[in-house]
C-alpha cells in the first residue's frame, strides 16, 4: 500500500466527492459546501505538498531578510537579534528537518513582532512610516504566495493575475 500523502490525499478527496457528497441530504447546503471546501483543500495539499518545504524555506529566508531590515531601522535589542541569528542558522543548515524550519519561522515571527513594538514605542513618525512600508512590502509578497497556494480553489476572479506558486518559488520557469 502506498502511504505517501501525494497519493492518499487525492484518493480521500475522490472518495468524499464520489461516495459521501452524493448521499448528503440536498437540504444540507452548509454541509455540502463545507465538504466541497474540505475536498478542495485535500486536493491542494496533494498538488502542492511536494512544494511545502520549498515554500517554508522561502518564507523563512524572506522573513529573515525582513527581520534584518526591521532591525536595521529600529536598532533591535539582544532578544530580537538572537531570534534573527537563530533563524538564519536554521535556514542555512544542511539537511534541516522541515519541522525545524517551521519552528524557526514561528520564533522569528515573534522576533519581528518584538521589533515592530520596539520601533513604535520610540514614537518617531518617520520610523513608524519605515516600519509600515517594510511590513507592507513583506506582507504583499506573502499574500501573493498564499493566494497562489489556494488558486485551484477558484476564489480568484482573475486567476491569470496570480503567478503559480511553483513559479513564485522559482521551481518552474
């Protein structure tokens, strides 16, 4: 039996689509919609699963660069500088455990929040504007990555306007 998620997830989605969904009472519209949503996410997980590690590494790399820029603007404290250094070490490790990448990213997010708080606590309007610009720039890229990740769900009106996640991660030309 094949136990890899990229094989199991489509089978589970197909079973739900072909066996479970048709027997739901037609009056249970919310249940039908939620099941279709779950099926869609199973299909996305199967399709994008092989790119998850690349996505996580890309996010950690970009978040590290973002934290560096914030620390330079704010003049971060020892705790935030340590969080950035730890994230860089995790991102540069060879043969890193994917869970360590996720953990480092989560820890670095806390460091970024700390840097933002430190910057805003200074009460400097120019620094506040710099922080807002840095956060907005980082957030726009992250939003585009996440929109591309769920593009197959059909939520986007202009799907051609969002480059594929593989393209954004540099996995396809």
